[in-house]
C-alpha cells in the first residue's frame, strides 16, 4: 500500500469521513508526486524560458546589433561567465560596498549615464546626470516613473498600503492627507519629545558606562557581543550603538507617530519593550541578509503567470507574513481607539471642528498631537470628499511607513554619524563649542534654537550627504519617453555624443542617491571627503547651489515622491546628535573594520564577526569636558 512507504507516509492525506463517503484513504502516490513535481517543473520551465530571453538579449547586444541601448556606455563584467546571463552585474554590485560599484562604473565608462545588466540580462539604465534625475522626479513626470513591480510587491508585503509603497493617484491622495501632519508647527511641537527620549538615552548610556568594570569573556550589556565585552575597559564599554539608538528612535516614533509608549529604552538590556515593538523590529530585521537567490525569487514571482511562486514554502516569507498579521492586529486597536478619541474632540468643537480649516488652525496654533492623530483628523474632515479619504488598510500602511522612515532611517543615520565623528575630533570640538554656547546650563532648547545652530546644521547636511540611509532607488517608465541630460556624453562606439536618452515603456532605471551626493560635477574634487565646513555660505560651491537638488543633495529625493517626513527626520537627528556629542566620546575599536552593507537601510557589519549580524560597535566614554 502507498501509506506503507516510508518516503510517502509523512505526506499521506486523508479525506474527511462523512455518511456518504468511504473510510479515509491515503492520497495516491502519483497525486502526491504531482503536487511536488508540478511546481518544480513550472519553475524550471520558467527559468528555461527566461534563460531563452537572456540568450536573445545577449545575441541582440553582442551579435546582431538590435539592442536599443547597444550604443549607451556599459561597464565591463569581471565575474563568472556562467552566472552573468542569469544575474548580470548584480552579483558584482552586491559584493562591493554600497554605491562603490556604480562609482567605479561611472569612472570606467566616463559617463553619468550607462546601461548595465540585471536578472536574465535585462538592461537597466543608470542615470546619475542631475538634470536627467530632476526630470524623472519632477512634478510633471514623477508618476510616469513608478517603482518597478517587484519593488512595489516587496514593499506592499512589508509595509502594507502606505505612502512608501503607493503609486499614482493613490499616492497623490495619501500625500494630500498625510503631508500637513509634518508641518513646521507640528515638528516644533514634537521637539520637546525628541529631547525627552534623547536625554533618556543619555542616562541609559551613562549607566552602561558605570556598570563596566573592565573586559569580560561574555557580554554583560544590551547590544554587546562577546567580541565587544572582551575589548571593553573600565568605564569604557564597547557595544553596538545602533542597538540603543534603535530603542530611542522607536520610543520617539511611538510617542510622536501614533501616541504609543513602546517603553523600549525602559526594557534596558533585552527586547524592544512591549510585544508590538518587538514585532515591528523583527519584521524589519527579516529583510536583512537577502541573497541573490532571494532576489531571484522576488523577480520570478512578479513575472506574468508566476504569482503562485509567492505561495511556495519560504521560512523567511512565512515569518514576515505572520509578523505583519500580528502587527496589524495591534495596530487596528490603536487606530480604533484613536478614531473614538477624535470623534469626541470633533463633537466637543461642534460644526467648526468638522472642517479641514479647523484642523489646519489647530496645527498652526501649536496644538498638534501625534502624526497618526493628525492624519486621521484630516482624513475625517467633513469637507474631504469620500474618494479622497484613506481606508483602514491605508491608515495601517501609514503606521508602518512612519515606523520605517521615522525609526530605522534616523537610527541608521545617527549611528553612521557617530562612526564618522569618531575619527574627526576637530569637528566634535567645534560642535561642542556651539552646543555649550547655545545650551548653556540647559539640557534642552527650543525648535527654533536647534534650527539656528549653524555648525550643527552643517554637520547634519554633510552626514546626510555622505551616509544616505538608502543609497539608491529603482524606477520604471510607464511609456516611451526622452530624458534630457545636463551635458553630452560619448557614445560607446565613439561615433558621436548624446545629450538625451530615449527610454521605452517598462524600462527599469536606477536613481543612485549616494553616487549623486558624491558627484564631482556638483561638489568638485573633494566630493568624497567628509567636510562640514563646505556647507558654510561662503564655502558652498556654485555648482551645488545651482544644481537644482533640494538641500543640494538627493538623500530625500525630489518632487512629489520626496520624503514627506524629512523635516521631522532632520530635527530628530539634530537633537539626538547634539545630546550624544555633548555627553560622550565615541571611538572605533583598533583593528576592527566595519563594512557598510545595503539592506533596507545602510547597516554595518564587522569583518570576521559576520555571525553577530549587523552592528555598529564603538567604544563609549563620558566626555572629558563634562566628567
């Protein structure tokens, strides 16, 4: 009998017994084998089909000159010829530090526009020319260049239907409702909370320092590996500053994002506070360590007729889906409670409280609450048409979008800032002089005072220029178009030049944020050097001032797809950095090399300590001037 087979027994399936059926019987072997074999054969067939397409593109590019981009500059490939038809330049790009491969390709080709190859030899245009980028991101063109299908699907599964994953009219509608929550008045009202949590972090780190009696064989602090405990000294612990910054920014976005107390810093050495905080961090952590094969799976499931691949067993995908469902249940409770709270407020205000103008008055009058409250309040205005309002799924998407943008990116930006400042004592000295001059004997200052600190502003801009948390973003054109360029570039065959590039419907493009921030045409020969003084009015080069880039950098993008919360992020970063630099010295551990790795955001990993995972271990001690 089939069920007696040791191979098939674990897979036996019985039909439910009813009064009209025969007793349960095992599913026939050929059916079981079919259930396993058909998906495998389908995937193999799809791969063979895609490899056929890859072969066609290779022939059209290298044998028969029919490839549309054959005369656009293209970089050489130095890896395995066997993997190139499948993965193109991607394996080479992923092995290099973030943005480094593209910087090398731009130098090799002598062009800020080139074409490289991705999965199954698909051409992807790399546009580093500022004029071309501003055209793609402009008010008129941005919605004709959405994110590609695989990127959108990945973000949908991770974040839900929020502003980070939305496109087209849906994005327009969401931004119209969400944007007022990030006004100057709102961020001004959030600033005391930024200080509250930043100073809480200062007290926690002081406690970690006081607890450190010297080196130890095993870790004894939160965010500390055994490697770090062994090189700690009395009063000078080594630990992952990203671990603690993540807790702080989680508490900040919890309170200011949706009026929720994660109690993450209160949990001290373990966990992320409550269950929702742990789930959110686990959800975002599930995106780290993606391999090329993971990218291949994402690519395949967005191909026509291949959506079923998404349903195949995948521990990573299943865990992410379960975590999202758990987070969704908790978030729905927050949304429901917030809705009842707003209804009571609006009822107390009478008719005046039902209009959007009343909502705007509250914000301008400094009565702003949390971001979700402001978004939902705007969404419930009586003069907002039904087709302009966000549904509950979209409100949930805003929560996860706020979390990623307001928690992960700011934490990442700050840890790279501390890493950078650890080798620039002259910058730290200037920062401290300004901080003491403005703060005096106060622990916190106002929003306007923060924004008027000139050198802190210079350091903030330079950090965002040199360490963009997201180094690039992908786009796809919805129709044939011609992208104008800021200068002429040599054609690959040397027959002439081109000052525009024709793109065809469904063509993928890459917008290289970090590479543009390092652009010599914008910043001159010192473009890759860290120098906050370049931002002083008398030093800012005309090429940067006239570039047309917002803030003269591309970190927050531009146009209608620019970061809606950039003001929030910048002020939060300034407050965090000022509090930490004022109170602590940060040093790199001698002999440890921290390599940047691009996950969802830019993270660090220590060479030789890869099993620890992403981390930013620094030696921390109390600032001499304040001891």
